[in-house]
């Protein structure tokens, strides 16, 4: 029961984030191609953020699938994750509006980094509640992707002050890496 | 379980899209009929988009009714569909704001086309997971409406550069066609 | 199942309408009372609309409680109701922004009238599906409130061109009338 | 059933409030640190409000866990609570935009005070329906936090006209106090 409501609330917040981002795609004055084209950076950052929120929803979905009991720690770790993700429309809009300038690109990476850390904390809170022999613990294994992502974000943040294209490509790289669904949890769940 | 959360997330996103569109209906300055009337094109495009999102919600609802297992492919095909639909408030606002000029009307059709393709991909992903003897496969049959819609969208996109009224009427025609509920799935479900 | 998703979608749309209305309460420039006070009409129309959406959610909740099967007619009658309610943030903002001028007040009443008619159509669709001996049919009885409300809205729309205060009081009167919960359905349900 | 829909609607509204607040964080023109830094007060008030909505969601979740039957009184007391919370994006934006000037800080406290009173009324409505021997009644006990919070809000509102920093610290203090999860209800539920 309690878990259902946690999932419903998280789904709600993620669904709203992914949808209201479009409100930062300001409708251009004029109906010509010249009026539309300057929105291309906004659109690219929109696509990137849409994919990231989709990935978080997907992984969140898989991870909570293994949860049996919700503790206060899990509740607040979950809200902490949603906090950083709630800033996605802002950093996405700022990055797109400024055509991928250094500081907005770095701030976008900082948000991704904080969300990754928040996701890690949430995982730890679930493991504390469910033990080292739980499905999640077994499924996680070494959790390579969870450990490498924050490192890449840090490199990308540094890179954004040198060459923002490199930073952008690194963000896209991490997204690609996560788009491959987390077979680990699915495999352990099925063999259970 | 997994399916429930997929439905809940999709319902959430569709509910938000259909509702935040109203925020693109900018409140006019002044309280006279002269201040309100210029919003008529915005209102007409609002009504059209409301009907389209309603149709997608309705059909999505019917199609997912037949799903028994959710694969990674279904998850991402679903997000891909939601991506194109998430652009509805933007293309609706742009089309209305510019009083149905050629390019905005064509872009509106392009969004409809991409959403139709995404819907087709989602259907294929469900069929892959559930087999050719599944309820959905039987219900779909030749899927006339699913095949004719993208063709009409393409004609409408081309027409929008000649006469936007023709394009608009074609969009309305497809909407009318889909408003007729998908009796096929209901019939097969009942006879099951 | 099908009914659950209809309720969830309607709840989602109503929850979003009731919440995004606040975005039409534009934050004033300046931090003095002089900056805040001009928002009083906006706030009053906000309160009125909040109560109306609350009433619709409450009654919708009671009415759908009696539904056993969802037909295509019920689905579309429900979307039709949500369409008129989705315009609430717009008419609320316009009425508040223009300090209750005649035309915005009349348009607000028109939206209420159309929503009332849509609610009536939805009720009819449910009755068609469930029969004259259904719980809803028994509970409705003469449906005095459902019949008197549209009449009062019509009077209020006419009144708004003479004296907007009278129109406003009539809207408030109908809201008061509906705030009294619909004991009829509860009574019949309990005696069942 | 009825309770499920009340929870779903409340979760929806709270999820939307917590997420659309970000739309009041207006994207700065310019991509420099000088453009971003003036948003610091907006960000701080955003964080404070995010925590408050999180607390309300969490406590609401615990309190409704004990509800067995939903009365009309509970429904309307719940909507009354959601009304005051729905103003959070407005008061948060106004307070941040004006860099914590006296009147916006006082209005923020007034909203918190009204929400606290609304929460108290909701609790009373649940107790009326479920009796003095119910789980909630036992769990609440003296309800120290529920009684002290409104008093601190009143002091903070008064303080905001003398020194807004004191008011801000008092708001943060109450948030801290509530962040500690309500062990009382959990304890009684477990011993049941």
C-alpha cells in the first residue's frame, strides 16, 4: 500500500517534469523558418532531458519493483532525488536559451551529478531496509553504470568550460549507456 | 503490476498535455469582444488538439488492455510516442498564434505523422512480445485506419503549402475517423 | 479495470486544472500592499473556480462510483466534460484580470453552463448503459439541482451585462447549493 | 475504494504543486554567473517550499493510512487543505522575487498558518468519523508538533516586519521539526 503511493507520487512528479518542459519551448513570433530555427538548441536540450527523465522513470520503476517495505529514509531519499530532477525544466531551458554556453552546460551537468548521487543514496536506503541478500542487492552486483556515470558527469562539467560540445557528447554518452535496460534486475527477478 | 505503472505514467503525461495546452491560450488584455475574437484561431487549434489527445488516450487505453507483459521495447516505444505527443502544446500554440500560416500547419501535421509512426512502432513491440495469435493481433486485422492516417497526414503536410484550409480539413477528417471507437478490439475481447 | 483508468485520467485532469490556475495569479512587481491589492479580484475568481472544480471532482467521484461498465459513449461524454472544465484557468484568469467586467463574467457563466450540460450528457450516457433500475437512476430521482443550475447560469449570463455583482452572487449561490454533498446517492448506496 | 481516489487526487495535486513551482524560477537572460546569482533568493525559497510540500505529502500519507471511511466532511477538509497549499507556488515566487522583503515573508507565513489550521481541521474530521479509540486518536496523543507549529508561524509573521531573517529561520525550524518522521502513528500501527 505505502509503496503504491510512493510510486504513484514519483510517477506523478516525473510525468509532470517531462511534460511541463515544453512550456520552456517558447512559441516563436512569426511563422517562418527563420523564426523557428533559433529554437533548435532548445529542442536539442529538450530531447536530451526527455530521454534522461525517461531513463530515471524506467530505472526508478525497476528499482522500486524490488522494494517490499518503505522506511522514512526511503521516502526522503526519494524526495531528494525528485528535488534535483524537478530542476530539469530550469536547467534545460537555460542551456537551450543560451545556445549551449559554458556555464549553463556546466549547471546542467551539476544537476545530473546531484541526481545521480541522490539515486545512489536512494539505492543505499533500500538496501539498508532490505538487507544484503535482497533481490536488489543481488541484482546490483558491482553496479558499474551507477559508479561510472558521476565520474563522466564530473569530466563533462570540467569540459564545459573548455569545449561545450565535448560536454554535450558526454551527457549523450551516459544517456546511451543507460538506455540499454537494466537486464540485471530483470534476470534476478525471473530466476527467483 | 509493471503494466499498471506504465498505464499510470502514460495517463499522467496525457492528462498533463491535454490540460497545460490551456496555458498557451494567453489571456487577452482588455475585456471587449475585440480583445477576445483574435483568439479564435488559438481556440480552434486547441479544440483540435484536445480531440487528438483524447483519441490517443482512448486508443492507447484499448491497446494496452491487451498487454500481458511489458518488455523494455514496449516501455521505450511508449516513451517515444509520449515524446511526440508532448510537443502538442507547442505546435498547437504556434499554429493558433499565427492564424494557420503554412509552416505552423505543416509542422502540426509533421507532429501528427511522427506520433502515428510512434503508435505503429508501439503496436509492433506489443505484437512481438505477445505473438501473432494474441488478442491484439486478432483485433487489429488489416488495421486500415492505422495505415491510411499517415498517408493523409503526408498529403495534408504537402497541402499546407498550397492551401492551409485543405490541410486543416484533412486533420479534422482523420480525427473524425478515429472518433469512431475501435470496435474491433472490444468485439474480440468480448468473444474471448 | 477500464473504469479505474477513466477515474484516474479524470482525477489527473481535474487535479492539474485546480493546480495550474495558480499560474494565472501573476506574481506582482514590488513587495508592498499596493502591489498585492490589485490581485484581489484575481484571488476571488481563483477561490470561486477552486470551489467549482472541487464540486465537480466530488460529484464526478460519486457518480462514477455507481458505474459498472464503461461504454464508448461514457468515455467521450467524460472527455467532453473535461474539455469545458479545462477552460476554467482561462476564463478565471480573464475574469480576474479584468476586475469582473461584463463580458468575462458572462463567458465564465457560459463555461459553467456548458460544463453543466456536459455533466448532464455524461449522466445520461451512464443511465443508458446501466438502465432505469440502476443505483444511479434511483439515486438521481428528480435531480432538482441538476435541472435548476443551468437555468441560474442563464440568468447570471444575462445579468452580467446589467450588473456583474448579481451574476457573481448567482455563481456563488449555485456553488453553495452543490457544496451540500449529494446525500441521495450515498443514501441509496447504503440501503442497497 | 473511495479512500484510494481521495489519496490519488491529493497525491496528484501535491505532485503538481511541487513540480510547477519551478516555472516561477524564471530563466535568466544571459549565461553568466552575474545573470544566475540574483536567482539565489528564488532558489532558497524554492528549496524551503519543496521541503514543506514534501512534509505535507509525507504526513498526509501517514494520516490517511489510518482512515477507513471517507465522509463528506473529510473530503471538503482535504480540499480546504489543498487550497492553501495550492497557493505555495505564488507565495514562494513572490518571496523569492522580492529577496525576502517583509510583506512577502509575512504572507508566506500566513499561507503556512492557514495550511496548518486546515491540516488540524482535516485531522478533527477524521477523528469525528473514526472515534476516540481509533488508531489515529491513539497515535496523535497530545500532538505537540501540531499545536506548536501555528504558534511559531504567528511569531514568525510578526517577526517578518522586524527582521525577516528571524522569520525565515523560524520557518526552517518548523520544517526541521517535521522532517523527523511521525513515529507515533507508525508505532501504534505496528503494535496493533
